[in-house]
């Protein structure tokens, strides 16, 4: 089993920044892709950013240039630096590990961008 715990969410004003963290523990697959997803009320969950073990990253068009994903394999931790936040970034953000067979999810952390 893999356990994922997100932290770092909260309330921020438009234009502000937040840094999300995802700590992984348990039987972490050695080959995996980690990612951040988000789900706003009434919308489907969407991929925000992903990072493979070797470092290649991908971003949704809506966050390119504003969000940066990174991972520390030694600490089994993934991060999402979010800058220039907009109200439309408001959502529950979920951490994900995909070992190309199974998906593992965290419980989510709320990010609210509002003045």
C-alpha cells in the first residue's frame, strides 16, 4: 500500500503564492510518475502537472508559467509551487502516484483564491 499526504493548502489572495507538498510512504513503486490533480466544484478532476522519476515534467496549459512541480526522491516528497494564483485555481488539489498499472491518491488539500 502507498500512503500520500498533502499539505500546504489554504486561502490566498489573487496574485499570491502557495506551495503544496505531498509526502509518500509505504510500498512506493520504484518506477512511477507523480502528479497533481485538482477538482473544482461541479467539474471533473483534471491533471495540473506531472513529473516522472527521471525528471521530465508536464503542465496543463492553464498553469504553464505559473506553477512548478518538483520532487525529492530521497525524501519521497513532491511539491507544487503555485505563483500568480487566480480565482479559477480554486479547487481541491490531489497528489497522485501512477506506477503505470495502479493509481494512488491522497486525501486532497483545499486551495481557495479569493480577495
